[in-house]
C-alpha cells in the first residue's frame, strides 16, 4: 500500500477525528487543505515526529512517524510518509503551541520540542482534553532555515495576538493567527545551505478551489 492509499484508508477509519488535531484534511498530493487566508510558509521533509496522547495508538498513546512538516501563518502540520496506527497527520495551531524549544543534544538529532493544546469541538469542554507533547527531529540535513522561520513565526503570531496566553488558548479561535503578516517573517528569513527546507515563494497550485472555514466542520468544505 502506498502512502496516498494508506492516508485515504486511515482517513476513512478516523472520520471522528476530523476537525481536531489528529488527521486533518489533506489534498491528494499530501498538502494540508488550507484555511481561508492561510499562507504556506515552508515544508520540510526528512523529519521524525513524536507526539503523545493519541487515541487508538497501540503504543500507549505515543506515535513516532517519518514524514514532512508544513508551516503556515496559522499552524504546523505533520504529514506521515506512511500511516502509523491509522495516524497519518497532525495539526498544531500556532496559537495553541507552548514551551517550544530548540534542542541540540550531543549524541542525537537536533530537534524542536514543545506542547500543543488540541482543538476542541464547540460543544465540548476544553478541560476534558489533555495537552500533547511533541518533538520534531531533523534526520536529514541541517535545520537552520526551519528553526529560524519557525521561531520568527511564533514570535510574530504572539506579537499580533498579545491578548492570548497559555490558559486562554483552548478557548481562542486558532484561525485568528491568519492576521499575522507573513511578509514580515519572510524578511527575517535565514537560508541555511545545508537545510533542505522548501520555502513557498508562491502558493501550491491546484488548491484555490478548496478552502476550510473552520476546524470543526466535518463536511467537505469547498469555497473559492
């Protein structure tokens, strides 16, 4: 089974997770279905992603997968090369991320670790949902470009959403981050020649006909 077929099968079996952090909607080529006013900043392949508290995981809620991480003005999205326990992608709204840190261990890969609160359905209480811990390990090549753009984006998102804080984050609409000016972040971009991160100077083609309006709508959301 190739990665596309695996993601399609996993998506069918996990429709109850749509609209939340686990298994967000993807375009056929594996790129996350964008929200209205969402701008992709970069993608980085060759990463290993770790996350905990995933329902249905056969490893006590812990998932470890290889794949690609995407960064936009609204969120990070990890997309697995092959599904693991019906897990094929994970959505991390930037307004819900906390305690992010760049780690440079002596004997292991450079990585970014942090916490992220799940996106909770409107009819449920956020206190019933546990915060996830995540780690992005850079297995192939340098990471200077990704690390710089990620932390610049986080800083700018918080600057333009100063009323947000860790306690209030689960109650906030994560799409408010779309107000963040991406051009300001890109002006601060550092290009590491050893980092294979792909920066989106233009948005991927073929996505304009499908845009998401909310994290919570479980139907196909088509809008121009």
